[in-house]
C-alpha cells in the first residue's frame, strides 16, 4: 500500500508531500484510512526538532481517526472490522510479552510503538498503520470524529492519572493550565465528582473553566494568590509546558497530597526538601494511558458528555493549524480534516 503523507524535511520547515510504501501487513497490524487528525504540541516539537531527537523527513501526528481499511490475519474479528470507525493514538502497539504488558500497563512497555516517533510513518497521512490491533479503538457513535482525535492523546493523558493516583470523588483537586490538556482535565475531574479549582495566570479563562466544570478559580499571577490557597488540595495536575514556582505549588497541597505533572517543563523541576518531606507530599509524572485505560476513558467520556473543544482546519490550512498550536492560540485543540 502506498501512503501519501505530509512531512517536514528540515527543522521548522513546511510540510511537503511525501510518499512511502507501507509494505506487507503483519498478522496483528491494522491499516486505517485517516479522516481526521488532532495536532498536539508533541507534533510541532517533532517538526521543529525542539528536543533534538527528530529524524527527517518527519511525519508527525498521533491523534488519528479514520476507517479500518485492512486487518492482519490474527486480528480478532469480533473487535475490529473493515469499514469500522476507529482511533489510533500516541501508542499504536506494544509487545504484550513483558511484565508491563502482561499486567495491563502497556503504556510502560519498553518496545511500545510510539506513533509520533516513527520518523516518516506518523498519522499526518492518508493512512496510518497500527502495530497491534489491541491499540486500535472503536469509537462510540455519540462521539464525532473531530472530537475523537484529541481524546487519544490529551484525553487519555489526563484521564489515566485519576486511576493511577487513586483520585476520589471526595478529593479537592486543582488543574494548572486551561489549555489543550487542562480543559479536558477539568471536565474529567468534575464528572469524577471532585471539587475542581482551575489555576491560570490571569482571570481571562475563568468563564471557560467554569463552563468546563470548575467550581473555583485562582489567577496565579496575582500577588499572594497561591499563598492564600495554601493547604487546599489533595491532588494537583499540572498540564502546562512551563517552569512553575514549584515550592509554591507544593504549598497548595494538603498532607500526603500529590502533584502530577503531565506537561513538559523546559527545565528540571526543583523542590525544597521542606516542601516535600514534613507532610509526606509527593510528585509523579503522568503519561498516556494504557490500552485498557484508554477504553475506559472513551466509555467515561461518552457517558458523561465530555468532549474536547476544537477548531477544525482543511488540509489546505495545515500550516495555519500548526502555527496556532505552536503559539498556544488553538481553542482548545486543533484538528485537521483529511477528507
């Protein structure tokens, strides 16, 4: 199968047409014809070589929605069928042999298939191949295709920490940053039953945060705002790609509270031992959910009407969509319509 893709051929360069031959379909593999693709900061980082790991040509994209075109001969026919609407996310396969996969934690597999790190075989293309059918997700009819894409990265990234960290409906929680990740985190936590406080630099996003389900708001840029809320939260999720005053945020936690970082700060996180030790507080990282957690996320989002707020772009406006994501101007996720 010949795949027509959209590739960057140098750092920060424009996307140009790129074709490759996908080769024979493996027994557990699935080919998906892409109709919609979400754009994440990870995509622009790979295109721009922000972290120095890109291999050009780069075909980014890891929030794909489309239609099954072909199935390997070992794919379970009771789960997937040709013509079915599905999603392929940040993880498109894993080994299913290691201790992590066998215990259901496929997102920790050392040999997982990271869709966006494949070089020229990401999801900004006519087709994307999933390395294993168990990482291909049937999309409920209630979720529109333009809304489904961002759920397979942003959605599962903010949902999985609720399970991994034992967040309870009785907890008081805070979400730092009301952007592509944060606006979904607020929705999931509100429907989880938590009292949710949104934290943003200015009051500009207060109305949106409340619309997403926040019951309180902190404008962190206002003098004394963080200090006034000290000791308020059992769980804080930081969704921003920014260096924060980490000790101030640890000060927001109650004893044994936890700070979960799902954003990507530019510099190492530094915390005073006195912020961490006396009240047994902790910090943890959050990543995209496992295959099981992603299915649970889709079910939860369907039942509770949780949807990303998206801007859609035709393929002709691909560069404008990427630029809006780079600048943080997307409201709140950008999605390209390939068909």
